[in-house]
C-alpha cells in the first residue's frame, strides 16, 4: 500500500508540473498544452485508488468516531463488533467494485477504449481500470486484515483497543 501511495504522490507531482507548464504556455506564449483538462480528470480517479489503501491502513479515512468512542467506553466488545461489521461491509463493497470493474477493463482493452477527443488527445482507459481493480483488491485485503484484528480484539477486549 505504501508503494501505491508513493506512486499516487508522484502522479500528483507530475500533475502539478503539467498544470504549471500549461499556465505558462497559455500566459506567456498563448499556446496551452493540449489535453491537460482530460489528463487531470483521468488522473483524479487513478490517484484516489492508488492512495486509498494506504489511507485505510494508517487509519486515515475520515469518519465520525464520537458515537463509536462513547459505545467503546461503555462496552468495548460492542465497539469491536461494530468495527468488525464496518470492516466486513467495506471489504464486500470494494470486492464488489473490483468484480464489476473487471469486465469493463477487459472490454476497454479489447475495444481500445480511450478518454479524450479523437484526433486531439486520447488517453487509453484500460490502464485506469487496472489501477481501480488493484486499489479495490488492496482495499479488500486491508479491510479483511482490520476485520481479523477486530475479531481477535473481541476475544481479548482489554488488549484490543484500536
């Protein structure tokens, strides 16, 4: 997950350089770089799926813990059960997204699908579908690892605070 996040960060740096070059090209030379808006739109999805697994691994996903913390103080076991359900639902959700993206990825490669304008800028969509599937697989695995930790914490409530 850390390698995927690093690739996503590198991708952000490339986007920043491309946007700056496009701005300079527009302002100084009246020559924008073709395809920058398409590249940015395409990139956002890829970056999210590259960085999401590491965000989950480091407990960085945004969520409201107020209710969970109150419940956890009164009943640690209930908190672990709720967290386990959350992790299993998350694993199922990302497994489902990955499963439904697979045929789209196959079709994208078979039909040479692309994003952008014909004859101007064409970005193949197949590699993006691979990134989405890889992100979903890693999210599913990470959710299952977290679910296993929650299950084990339910067995030993005093040791399992997360």
